[in-house]
C-alpha cells in the first residue's frame, strides 16, 4: 500500500529524464536526478498521541463554552438576583 501511494520513478523513466535534461521547479530534477524519492512522506499513525490530543482539545472547548443547561439556569435566576439586590438596598 505504501509503495502504491508514493511516487516512484522506474529506471527507464529516469534514463529518459537524464537524456532530455529537463529541469523542474524547486529542485525536483535540477540538472540531475537522484535515486527514487517519494513525492509525499507517509507519516506513521500515533493513535495514543492523537487520542490524547483530541481529549485535551475537547476539554479546552468545554472550559470556554458553558453548557446550555447552565446558561438557562443563570437566565432564570437573574430576576431573583435583581430582586435580592433591590430588597437589600431598601433595607
């Protein structure tokens, strides 16, 4: 699977490229061609690291955002808090 995803140049293609002396951008074939270089490195999965990273991200989101239940309760209790302040100011 890894070989199928990487860009590999067969020896015949390398010979054609060397004879034609094609120069591509960013040094892929700048005058001469080295051995077979993959076009994209396939990173190994780090399942434990990725799961911990996802857990920490979710925890940070929970700290930033209050649950809807708490927001509803604060909105409901707001009128009682105002009445409490009004009564303490009158007394």
